[in-house]
């Protein structure tokens, strides 16, 4: 996949938010710890088999312009 910003080839990999937190998108910053208006909670992948498994999203990384693209559902 080519980067939409710079056109360089992107590397495939995984977005890993961590064990406890899940990623969210919000139209504004600085609303923590209150619920964010207009937020989109990213749909997690299937539940982990063990406590040591992470939620992972397929992702593409452009090292040249520091861009990551991933699907959240």
C-alpha cells in the first residue's frame, strides 16, 4: 500500500493499544476523563484467549511521514 500523504510504500503490521485501554477517535482534545462528545470507539477484535493477549488491528505504517492507517472494524 502506498502512503496517501507522501506516496512511499507503507509497511504492514499491527496497531496494539494495550491490555486495558481501547482506542477512541474524538473530534476534540482534552476531554479526559469525561466522555468525549462525538467519539467513535474502535471496535475491538475478538476477545483474547488469555490475559497475555492484546487487541490488535491490522495497520500500515509510513516511516517517512510518520503516518499509520488502520481499519477499526
